[in-house]
C-alpha cells in the first residue's frame, strides 16, 4: 500500500435509514462522502470517518416533513462540495439539477477541475471511467430502491493511482 493512500467511503440516497453494514464499511475510511437525499441528522450522526465527512443536500432533503431540528442540519448542507485528495480533486453533488437521469457529459462539463465526480439521485450504481473526470454513483445506502441491495463505493487514492471498489449487500435489512 502506498503510504500516502487515503480511502474514501462514498454513499448516497439513504432516505432516512442508513444500512448498518454500509455505516460499518465506510466508517473504516479516512473520509466519507455522502451525495445527498440524507433526510435527517440521525443518518449523518452514524458516519464517523477517521478524518472528514463531506455531505451535500439532495432534492428530497428540502422537505417540510422532517422534524425541525433534523431538517435544519440537512438543509444547511451545500448543493455541491469538494475534497482534495492525493492525486486530484473529488467533487460531489446530488445530480438532480440535471433531471431524473443526469448525463455524465453534463456533470463533466460542470466540474472540469475534478478527477472524480460523485453523484446520487438515480439509486443506480455507476462507475464511468471511460473519460476524465471519472463519474461515479454509489447507488442507495438505505432501504429505498436499492436495485439489488444497499451499496457504497470505496475509493483508494494516492498521488500515483486511484482505484474504486464496489461494496454491495445482497439484501436490505
């Protein structure tokens, strides 16, 4: 392992419930990135990275249905954010500003300085490394529309190499 390698747990679309296996997986990482549709502060409180937590608001995070104290935390999140990593910049947004199925070309055009763009919204796992910047979607980390089970991605980033692993749990809890 490269001594300057960091790990980033990437998740999205918890919709008020974070699968405990996802939490256990990402909490071993240096950084955690949540790409929105969090729903409440309880989900964020379960994320305990070694270094930093980066979270953005999704389209469903701006709801009057949640308790005021929880929605205040989630509503304070930015629409997009960045994380400087060895070897490049990670940019995260939920992706809903590009419609129901964000185009990777739109995301790439909006974030030209990134090495990787993380988005959520669709609940479908995607790792698109065909062009730069890479575009990834970790799928859903809760119970809602998991398309085969809750999932997340693990990014291993060093100044020399970046590698992405998919973590998929077969069944929802």
